[in-house]
C-alpha cells in the first residue's frame, strides 16, 4: 500500500486485489447497462472499467490519497469471459511535489486475467498528502 507522498517510490508495484467475473454478474451487468451486448463475447468494456474502479476504490480506501485528478489513456485489450478471475495492480510511474503538504503521483493501472494477460489499463494522476513534520 502506498504511504505518504515522500514514502512512495517510483517503480513500486501495488496489488489492487482480485475480482471474480461470475456468469451471473456478467448477465446482470449486460441486462442493466449493455442490453445489446452478446455475453458470449465476454464482459463488455464498461464492466471491465467498473471492476477496475471497484478494485481501485477498495484498495485505496486507507491511503493518504486526497484526490484523483485524472484517469487517462484507457485501453481495453480483451473482453474476459465469464468465470475469469481478474487481478488489479498499480505501478508508480512518477511523482511531482506540489507545495509542502502534497504531491502528485502518476501511476499505471492494469487489470490482468488468470494467465497474466492484459485486459485493461489506464494512467492516473492523484494527489497524495505529505507526512507532517514535527516542529
């Protein structure tokens, strides 16, 4: 789990957890949000994004991340079939201090299938708090 801005190392890889893609969930998602999607093609792109977003939100709940500024460069590599287990990871690509109390962290997020193949990726820019110095 990332720490405060000063503690975050470029190149660090953080697990975002995993989520099973059950046939029931794919069918329910498609019925509600992608009614013309053929479930035999796997999970629709919107569901893949929703799974990544959920994993990211749950993993970052305790981080000193104060704001998500952007989600860019979204890529869908494949539509995983129902029954697949998807794993999320975040790789810190860069960081930039902004004043004394915060900094911006640039990260790549990947969603991988059970075989380790890329399903989805994106870049994020987030504001992280700095450790307060004792005075």
